């Protein structure tokens, strides 16, 4: 199975299977975005939903801008 490299951010590159890239490209075209932007959003959603909130007592701080 071949892989496609996607640039996310300034210096980050990820490899995804070609069939997944084709699906990302189809969605990106329909939404007017790039596959890299969609990957960044998906990573952000994963981190936000799978990372417990961590903050010091009496200091409600979140890295997610909430």
C-alpha cells in the first residue's frame, strides 16, 4: 500500500494511506479546504476529546482557549 505525505503546519509532515488521502481530498474539495487543514482539525478534535483537563486548583486554565 502506498502512502501520501501531507504537510501540516510549517515543518510537520505526516504520511497517510493513499485511499485515505483520496477521501480527505474529496472532502477538502467539497468544503473548499486543503487535506492538511482537515487533518489539523481532526487531530485537534482528537486531542480535545481524549486529553483530560489539567490545571492547578483555583486556576481554571485550558490549553484549548476555552
